[in-house]
C-alpha cells in the first residue's frame, strides 16, 4: 500500500513524523527494488488512541470490497497488531503512485477516512467559506523510444522488465490523474450543495496538469522526452526542467482562469 510521510500515517505506527529525518523519506521514495535496500521504520507496540478508535475499524465493518477506504483499512489493520508487522519496509512507489496523488489528495489516511470531504486539507468550518481551489499535478513522465524497439530486435531480460515497468507507470499515471480530477469535481459539487452555503456561488475548481505532452513544439517536446530517468542529471538539464515547469504553469488555461477570477 502507499505510505505517506504525514502525521496521519505515523499515527498508525504510534510514532511522530517530527522526529523522522527528511533524508530517509527521500531515500525511501527512491529505493527501487533490486537496486537499493528498502527503508525500515519501526511499528511500535503501543495501544495508542489512533489504534483503539479509528476510521479504519468503521471501514472494516462495512465489508465493502469495492470501497477504497475498505481496501486501505484492510492493509492498515496489520499496523494495529504490531506482532504481525513489527517493521514496515518502504520502497519506491513508482508503479503504485508515481505522481504522489493517491497518497495525498486521494488518500483515506490523509483525510481520516473521509476523502469525499477532504477533511485532511479542509476543516469543516472552512468548507462553508472556500470559494476557489486550484489543483496542480506535475507529471514528468517521458515517452522515449527503446533502442531494441527501433532496431527491431528481441528485448533482453532487463530491457523487458524496464519496458514493462514504464508501461505500468504510464497506465497508472493516466488513471490516477483521471481519478483525481473526478474526485475534485465531486468534492466541489458536494461542498457547493452544503445547506450552510445556500445563496453562495458554487466552488470554482480548476485542475491543471503539467506534462511534457503540453509542450507545443515537437522538437522541444522530443528533447525533453529524451531526458533519461536517472539519479544523476546534468545541471543544464535540471535547469531546463525547472524552467519548463514554470512556463507550463503560466501557459495552463486552468491556471490562467484561476488567476483571472482572483483579480
């Protein structure tokens, strides 16, 4: 399951994120299986409040196998019995949540089991006053050609695994963005219909996705897609990617609408 570096997640370890090194969290996010060892965090054997009275127990009672809350609760149930999982091993979440969206804006853990109201981001009283929301999702996924494919030859074992890995990431990214956009649209409609908001305009929700596919020039788009996914990039490549993110945001119609309506 997805592990988010937020206090809500550490509550299930009976621990505090305030004492956890940022460097360890960064390493966990890059711990590709087979290349780097997993990062270990201890699941403390304490009967803390979060384990005695939690949304997890209510979700498990529903037995709703189609509910994401139930599926996440089923995974978290092992945390509540530390003998079943005294140590949690963390690896790169590239295939399950490469964009970091499922573990944040769509996470039952972050939102205390109430993703519909996004209670981890908005207090109940703020839901009566929120008027405009901008969501920005940055997707730096590349679509580079494989050498073996261009040469028309059979891929080797490592090449096959690599291609399968990138294919899985691509499919998951597309699905995740779609689910997140749908979730925020439902949330805005839900908040707009609150009785306490009667007479107020509906929530103005803008959802911007930044991706290399948004680059208009084919030559420039191809150049960025050729930047490899690696732990070491040239300084000039890093500068170009950072500058591109700023430009794509400013060019985004959703961002432009958000800014215009603020003015």
